[in-house]
C-alpha cells in the first residue's frame, strides 16, 4: 500500500473521531494552510541563507580575484538562463506575474494550465537559477522567487489532499501561499496581507481572511523561530525631521517613481527586441553580455553596483557616510534591467528598493540635509521606486514600514507611494507585472513555451 496511502487512511480515522461536525470541518479546512505555511517558512529560511552565501561568495571573489568574475559571471548568467529554458520556462524572472496569471486561470477548466505555472520542478529550478545568478553578481532579489515558491507549495499541498477532504479553493490557496511567502521573505506580516489584496486580486477576501491571516502568521513564525525576530533592515534614525521635509519627500517620490516606471518600459522594450531572436545562440550571447556589463560596472566603477542591494541599503541607513556618487542609481537601474532580462530566475523587489534608496540618498546629498532627513528620504525613495514598478503604493509603504519598525513615518511613506503612483501613470497605465502577466497568460493558454522575449499577442487592457 505504501506510506502515503496509509497516512491518508489513518488521518481520516483520526478526524472521524471528532464528534463536533463544525469543529471537524474547520480543522480540515485549516490544516492544509498550516502545513503549507510551515513548509513555506522553512523553505524561505533555507533560501535566504543560501542566497546570502552566494552573494558573499561574489564579494569574496571581487575582493581577492576580481578578474575571475569576467569569466565566471557570463558563465553563471548563461547557465542560469539555460537551466530555466531547459527545465522550467515558467520559473523565469521574479515569479509574481506567473502567480497573477495562475490566479486568473484557477478554475477546474484550466487546472493543467495552472500546473505549468506552479509546480515542484519550478521550486527546484527557481532555487538553482537564482542562486547561480547571485553567485555571478546578478542584481536580483530572492523575495519574488520566494513568493512563487510558496505559492507552488500551497498549490501542491492542495493537490495532495485525499478525495474525502473538504474542497479548498485553488485560487485561495495560491493567493494565501503568495502572501505567506512575502511575509516570510521580508518578515512583514502586514505587508503580506496588503500585498494579497492590492497586488494579487481586487476581490473581496472575507471568505478566506482567516486562512490568509493564519497562513501568514504560521509562515512568519516559522521563519522567526529559525532566524529570530529580525527586522529586514533595522532601526534607522528618523526623529527630529525638518519642517520642510514633506516637499523633499514629494520630490524624491516623483524622481524615483518616474525612474522606476521608465525602467519598466525599458525592460519591456528589451523583451520585445528579444522577441526577434530566432536562434539559441542569440539568447546565450545576450545572457553572457548581461553578465559582462554587470561585472564591468562593479570592476571599473563601484562594487555597489553588484548584488541585491540589501547591504547597500543598510550602509546608507546606518553609517555616517550616507552619500555616494550621483551615478550609482543609474548603475543600479541598468544592472537590474540587464539581470532581469537575462532570462534567468530572480526577483526585482530588493533591487528596486535599493535603487530607490540611492535616489533618496543622492537627492538628500544635493540638498545638504541632516542624517535623519536623509534617512526618511532614503525610505521614501525605496517606497516610491517599488511603487513605480508594482503600482502598489500601500504595499510598498507597509513593507518599508515593517522592515524598519518606524511607525511615526507611515504618513511620509504613504505620501511617497501615492506621488510615485501618480507620476508612474504618466509613463504607463499598467505595471511591469501586469504586462508580464499577459505574456504568461497568452503563452500558457496557447500551449507555447514562453521565452525570455515571448511576443505579446495579448496586451494589458487600456
């Protein structure tokens, strides 16, 4: 019979002993969310530790044998692209557009299509490709991949439920998994809730709010049990702000939001240019070129151009030297664009936050502001840039708020998010994720393997 079928039988007998039918039904509905949440938290912790090791490996090589990166990085970029292309094309990029597409297809009719977007192979490939990219110096983050990995776990747990188990909505499981993944990746439970509502769906969540909240709590507590009650960034000084700080925040938000939305348009243009590639060697050459460009910026200009940017954000917020070269935001944006379009797996959350942080620090330097004022502009730049990419001002503000535990500046961050959201609309009505979601939707519905530059036959509505 095997272990797993026996477990199902023994599990059914155990639940049958519960006499109160309402209690039994509630437990049966809750247990899959609890199990999936715990697994997501454990996976997020493992992924975070491996990602840090990969980035430390790059830093070590850069400090000791920097020339070696000109060989290693192009190879890493190409290998990371090849793993995705060969084994799991839908693991490409951050993973959030895939989740958005899966939510639209989460009906019995399209169950096979959803499986293409969220499955166990994607978890393995997502791990491997993004870690290889990080080792090669790619300007990517682990947060978006963690969200897709968590959604895959939740969907698989739902699929494994025996026939006698009460049916659970696939859409609710996927959405809850994504929110739990974000909460575990950033240690931001409120951010996970707001992300589920603002980014993934516009529908009412009352029917599954308990499952959503408990999943986020379980995933977050699992991560905290292993990593401790950490803050993603720490406690920056944002006290004694100047009386004229609000106009400065609005200016930073305008610049960061505009830069983010223009970067998003640039990424889409690169994808459309890559649509014209007809041969594998063209994709290989492009991925290798991306690796060379990223390493050249780090080698010839500044090492701060490399990596996800978490250490850069920490240094800007917690060291006395908060200032840097004016061109660092440009380097971060260029490097992020090339890394994201290389065709490998890797997120854009952390790189977007770090790019926004450099925008805030640069403008503060030009305005000769105090350390506390500089910190709030750095946080506002982070909120604004992420908003420009995702078009989720409240999620961005709550994420930055929870990463720093500075509740006294919530209105400042919300102002930055709203200004960035408005200015981004001038460039494009839709977010980068929206555009990519339609690419994945069309590809999976047409049973085509999506490529790094799959032609958009379906575009976002006006």
